[in-house]
């Protein structure tokens, strides 16, 4: 029998894993801020996540049939994509890593990761409450 929150927990876990990968790339970029010739790397996964969830660019679910709206999600069907082949702006004496941009990316990613931890925590608290109330 399939659990109540199995798909949601799988989705949240997958996105948390991708956020951790992004955080590691940003940390690597920051660690190499003074490395000559280093090109910053980024991890993009939001577009493939939207496609995996069958949502359009505005986050609304797309219909595949007039009779239903898909809501199934399979966590193993999408992943992030590391980008390192773009040409950064190069100024003589400066590196390709923009420390301000990396710090903003790290802060946004941390906030999103923390929000996901709160969501999954609330899910488990809700399940615990259902179990406790059912035992009475």
C-alpha cells in the first residue's frame, strides 16, 4: 500500500539534495575566487523540476487531457545540470568568479533549503499527530 506522503517526501528530498549540490558548487566557486583561469560553475534544476511536475513557466499545472490533471512525480526522472561552459566577463587582474553574486546565490539557496526542511518537518509532525489521534 502506498503511503500518504510518499511522493511529496520523495520530491522534497530530491530538491533538498539538489540544493545541497548547488551549495557545494557555490562553496567551490568561493574557494577558487583567487584561482587564475577558474570558471565558476552553477547548478540549474528548476526548469527540469517544473517539467517533471508537469507545470508551466508560471508554476501552474498543465493539462495533458481534458479529463484530468497529472499530479504524479517520480524523483528519479530529473536531475540538476552543472553549467561550466559559458564565457565569463574577464577583466585583466580579476578572476571569473563574482564573489557578490556567489554570496547572493548561497544566501538564496540556504533560505530555500531551510524552507524545505521546515516543510518536511511539518509533514512528519502531521503524520505523528494523525498516528497519535488514531491511537486514542
